[in-house]
C-alpha cells in the first residue's frame, strides 16, 4: 500500500470517528441506545398541526385527577375495607432476568414495588404488608406482615437474584397459611407480580384456587410477559384483577391501582367493633425487651397499654396479648375514605376562550395561567366561588386536605353570611401553602 493510500484510509477513519462523536454528543454506545430508542414517542401534535414535546406535567395531572375522580364517585356507593392485610408475591424466576423491560424485569419490579409500598401505607395507614418471593420453584417468606415500609424495602433490596422456575401453587399455599390467621375484620389480599409464562406446581392448582376462594382471599395478578389462563382464572374465582403491563409506565399505573382500598366482599361488609389500643412511646434511653425481635433495644418503641409489652412499629398486633395497636394519626388519615374530597372542575383552554374575560392568574399562587403567546392553559375552577386555580395548586389542595377536614369546615363557613365566597378558597389554600413552605 502506498503512502497516499495510507493517508487516505487514515483520514477516512478519523472522519468516521468524528461523525460518531458528533452524533452521540460524547455518549457511549450503550448510552445512545437508551437516549435514541423510541424518541418519537416524546412528541405530540398541537392544535396548529405542529410537533412539540409532550407536557408531562399535564399528563401527570390528568392521571391524578382520573384516580381521584374514580375514588370520589365510587366511595358513596361501595363499602371499602380500611384494614387490609396484603401479601406481595414477587416472581424471581429466571424469567425475571429478561431485558424487555430496561435494564431487566427484576430491576423494574423492585423499583416500583418500593414506590407502591410507600403509596400503600400513605393511603392505608391501618393496613399491613408482607413480601413473598418465588425462586427455584419454591416460595420464600421475605417479610412478615407489618406496617413499616422501610423494613420491607430493605429486605427486598437484599434479595435481588433470579433463578429456577416459578410455582404459583407453592406461593398461594404459603400465603394462604398466613392469611388464614387474620381476624374476620381484616381484608385478605394477594398481589402477584408474575414474570414467567409457566408455573411448575407439585399438585392440582385448581384445588388451591378453591381453597383461596373459600378463605375469602382476593388474588390479583400483574403480568410482565403475556396473558396466562391460570392467572386469569385465579383472579376471576377470587374477585381480583388480572392485567398485563405493556411497558414500564403502564406497569407503574397498574400497581398504583391496587393502592386504594378495593370494594369489600359482601360477607365482610358487616360493621364490626374492633378493640384497639393506643400505645405510648418509649422514653429515650430506656432499655426493654422487644416482643417483635426477642432482643433488648434502647428507645424507639411503643408500650402496649394492656400487657406493657414493647413493640417497634405501628400499626401492629401485640405478640403477647393480641391487641391491635394503632396511633391516632392513623385513624385520622383513614378518615378520607369515608368522606372523599369533591374535586375542582376542569376548565379546558377552549372553554377559557369562550369566556369574555378569561382568567390570567391563579387565585391561589398568583402565577400566570397563560401559555407563551397569551393562550389560556389548562386550569381548574372551584365549584363554590368560581375562582380559577393552576394545576399545582389543585394537586397541593387535594393532597394536603386528604382528611377532608378543610372541606367540612368550608361547608360550615358557607352558611355564614359574614364571609364572602372569595375567602373560602383563601382559607383553604393557606393550609397547603404553609405545608409547601
């Protein structure tokens, strides 16, 4: 090869390297795979026919209001269980190592189980969760029923390994043995996160499904691959919900749908009186034997008012006398299931244009309600005073007033002729603003 040909080949190689660096903006090949894949899904068409990035803020707000609207419309007609005992069964067979969910199914499951556990206890403060894993055809109890989200998350993070086959029957037998010990007032539920397309069972799984139905256990399944007949049959027999996730975002939405209390089974809808105790917090520096861990601990605990035994977390059941132990904030946070908040009315940009004087600023935070070009954006309106609020104020109002105490006070003040309508929302928005600061 001549010197000129060598120079030409070296020049072409340098140009190729420069092109790669310019297209990737300094990213490695594996990073460009995550950046460039399905980038067209981040675009949407506006009213004028032009493409623009999707506004994730509006999408999040729409999902939040859809979930809130479903709760407010059904709570008045359907009785729901406030004390739930839920077992989350995580399939850690070899199918969980598949990479159709990036970076793998197992990582996606653990990530969203962590978010679900926190959301579950936020909506169900009197309920308890337990974790079960399926690996090598055997079901293992990862954590017992408890009310501490941190302990469940820590235990799940330490067991991120996939191997062997999945066994749905072994998982149901293990969970049924635990839930049969639950008192009659508790609502027994199982949420199975299934990655495999088959189940390797030691016996007749149909008999196991009949036993779960007889024990009043509500089984729901979320699949990460394709639909399975046995999972669908399990959910139909026990009154659960079966769904298959299409992607990670869809999987997250399907999991969060199980956070609110489901409709109560007819036999459990009868009102029962439950004896509860309100324990006192242990003084700092005091040493006592913990009934949960069977060891001596210093501070950070609660004393049962009946037998004076020590427990680590609330809500729980005393291991010595069997008394249900809760705190008063837990009961207050469960109040919103009985009297749901009435949501604000949505006002679309097209409705704003029809008004002679469309709103320009939010009544709560005084921020502009106009998009670039002085076009009205999506906002909400109070059904009582007809004032307009932005999306952020709407979400803060709903989350901060979840116990419905502010709405109840609002209805009382509305009967007073000494207070103007504009002051209702002012008082209502002051409370969320104080939390925000």
